[in-house]
C-alpha cells in the first residue's frame, strides 16, 4: 500500500463533455451524451475571472451558504487541498447558488458534498456539487494538492467509492470518470448556456434566443 507521501504518477483523465441535445444541431441518443470537446464551441478563457460577470455576478454571500462552504474548507484543512475561490463564491452567492438548477433542462440540482478522498490517486479529493434528478450523471470538483481544480462527470456516486490505495488488480476508474471543464466557472458557463439554449430551441418555458445563445449555436450551424 502507498502511504500517500510517495511519488505517484499523476493519472490523465479522458476529456468529454456530458450534456443533452441541442435540437437538430447536436443530436442525443438518450437523456445525455458524451461529446468530444473538440466538437464544442470554443470559449474565451478571459471571460472566466471568478466574477461570473456573464451571470450578472454572484450577488451578496448568503450566511448559511457561506457557512456550509466554510465547513467544507475546514474539512479539507491540513490536506494540502483548498476550494477555489470561484467555486466558493458561486455556491454562497444569493444570485448564483441555484443558477444551474434554474436553467437545467433535465432537472439537475445543486448538492454540495463533504470532501471525498479520490479513488484515483492519493492526496486528491472530490466535492460533488451537481447531480441529475435520477443520478444518471453527477458532477464533482476534482482537487489536487498542486492547486489544480477542474470538473469531472461520472454516473458513479463516489461517496460509495473506497479511498485510494495501490490495488493488486488495477481499477479502471478512468473509464467512467471524465474531465469536462478546466475550471468550475468554465463548466458553469457552458452548462448555463447550453441548458438555456435547449429551452429556447424546444420552446420550453420563457427562454428566448438572445445574442449569447445565438452566438453559441452559430458554431453548430457553421460545422
């Protein structure tokens, strides 16, 4: 068994975006599909500065939400892993903390978990933050002691996964866990745009096609 202090090769995740259809522009065989990131509209990384300006900001912190996030940070204390500021601001903000729930076309809901030791590598942790209503897909913030923080998607509830240890027979966790965004804000933006776009294309609710949605959709119309 590895102690967690010994050098260990850093695993490389497959990279896929898990989402539903965008009408005839991007078909989906079931509720969700796993899409090659090279087929997605490119995003401008300069937009993701932690302020969530595209959402109108996060709004003031809600005390009970801020306390919950502080509790998660406390649980991580001493591990060498910290919550990124964009994640904390979003999930404690009055304007932002239910923004993904409000737009979700598949009734996903916010559910911030306690830190979960990674079954993929020692010293890393996951924090679940969003789940499909039937747990078809769950999304986690993946945290490394190096400071890396990215989003992964999987059909697995990783709270039931064993803590990492050197297995006699390798477990192919990476066949069912995929990196889907390089930061939390990048994930939140694409999820927010695509779900609003789904509603506009399907005439669901009051969502209408605005310049942001039309610009995103134009990528599929050109390709």
